[in-house]
């Protein structure tokens, strides 16, 4: 009886043991699976965060370079690689190994020493005349340990070009204003010193003074026009404009000038109606015809013609039979103050701004302007305008 009871109790204990083990194993298995799941989720989150970071860095307009504590590249975003024209993997290289650019390496040294360098202007070592602004700082972890360096690169090229254009413009304007002013000053002083007592000399000097005041007036008018056009303060008032009528008006305004040089003015323009600002196009035609007379040959002819193009625009040309424009100057004549022959232009009362004004006005109409010329065979200026919209 005791023996059978003992065996029963033993069997029960063994059964309980196996049941517990099975249950424990099942729980253990579940816990391991949960652990693995958790780890997988963690890894996925970290991969997602890295990918997001990468997308963010690559979408930045600024170039970004991150260096680790050993001054090796940890990250270089797309904009940075584009700025420096790099295609290879940079990770793990030093700045000098990756770029072979000593000034940038020196900058990294400066950040190392000072903790940060702000608004550093860097000219790229190639021939592209590109400028970058660099802001750089050391990075520290939460324990205050140096973790690396961050450098942010901003492309300054456009700003530098604008700055240079502005400086050149100011220098040109001052020069253009100074020339007639110093002439006026000189002749006034000579008159005051006694020349006024000789009526013949006085008359001649006063004429020179008058010519130079007119020149100043013209220059200031052109400067005001160009500044208004460039700041887009002038809005074009688009109306149907009969171009033939406009050309005839411009010819009649410039008749005297043409007669003085015995230049024939000819219209070869069919009835064309453009959508344009009549006053502004008057200015364009007047500048081009005036140039054609000025730079054309004596006893020559100036023709204004045009047509409707296949793509529905109106193309107008102003042609002369003068000495023309040398090939190397063709692209430049529309620049402010550019002249092929400075002395000749000034002698003729030119400001060097006429074609630049023409270009601005035509562009404000959505048109284009260009010139063709073969030296010795005259010059032809073309411009396009939108045609009148048919109702
Ligand atoms: P400017 O006041 O000097 O005439 P523009 O801007 O009107 O200034 O013209 C710029 C330069 O382009 C002129 O100085 C001249 O050298 C050249 N140019 C313009 N039109 C002609 C032309 N029809 N034939 C030859 N050269 C021209």
C-alpha cells in the first residue's frame, strides 16, 4: 500500500516536472521571439532614421561635410560633392586626401584650434571663378568630449558676380559723368580767367559747355531709364501697335540726323500689328535707327523691315551698310557701357547704354534681340515681339 502510494506520488512529481519544463520552454521561446522581434524593430528604426537623415542632408542646398574626431570624413552630402565636382566615396578619407585642397585643410586646422570659423570666403581652386562661404564648428557629445567637426558650404558665386557688376557699373558711371563735367569745369574756369573778353573764343567755349551739358543730361536720362528697367519698375502697357506707323514716326524724328549724313531711311515693313507698349518700342526703334545712322557710312542707307515668323511672333530688323561690328564684339554690344570704339561713340554723343536699354525693353515684352554683322558689310539688329492676338 505505501509502496503504491509512493510510486503514484513519484509519477505525479515527474509529470509536474515535465509539465513545468514544457511550459517554461514555451515561455522562454516566446520571450526569445519577442526579443528578436524587438531587436529587428530597433534595427529597422535605426536604418529608417539613417535613410531619413541621408535624404535630409542630400536635399540641402548647402554643401555639408561632417568629420569624425580623427578628422576623417564621416559624411559629405550631395551638394558638397556637386560643389567640388566629386563622384567617389569620401567616407574615411581626410579632407586633404579627398580634395587635395590645402586652404580647406588649413580651415579644418583653424576650427580645431578655435572651435569655430564663421563666414570664411573660399575661392575654388579650379578655373571656374567660383566662391564659397564656409561656416565651420567643432561638435561635442553630451559629456563634453570632442566628437568631430561640421562644415557648411554656401555658394557665393552669383552674389560675387553681382557685386562685381555693381562695382563696375559705379566705376563706369563715375567715369562717364566725370568726363563731361571736367570739360565744363575747365572751360568755365578759362572763361572766368579772361577768355570771356574775346567774344569769338567765348562763343566757341560756351558751345562746348552746352554740348557737354546735353551729354550729361542724356547720360542721366539713360541711367534713370536703365535703373527703372532693371528694377522692373517700368511695366509695359501692352496694346495693338502698328509697327509701320511707328517706324515712320521714328524716321521723321531722326530725319535731320540722317540728312546731315546723307543717309537714306527706307521702310520695308508689311502691315504688322504687334502686342506692345508703343512708347517703349518707339525707344527701341529710335536707338537702333540712331545707331545705324551714327555708325553707318555717309551716303549709306538704313532699312527697317520685318515679318511674321512661323511661330506667330513678329520679327523686326534694322540694317545699315556701314563698317559693321567685329565678331568678338557681337556678344558684348548689349552690355552696359560696352563700345567697340569708345572715342567714336563719345564723339557721336553716345552713352554706351542704348543697346542695353533696347535689350531690357524687348525682354520686358517677352521678346529676344540679337545682331548679325560681317565686318565691312554693315550690321543688322533683330528683335521679336508678340503678334497681336487674333479675336
Ligand atoms: P552708344 O551710346 O555707344 O551708341 P550703344 O549701346 O547704343 O551705345 O551701342 C554700343 C556699341 O555698339 C557702340 O558704341 C558701337 O561700338 C556698337 N554699335 C551699335 N550699333 C552699331 C552699328 N549699327 N554699327 C556698328 N557698330 C554699332
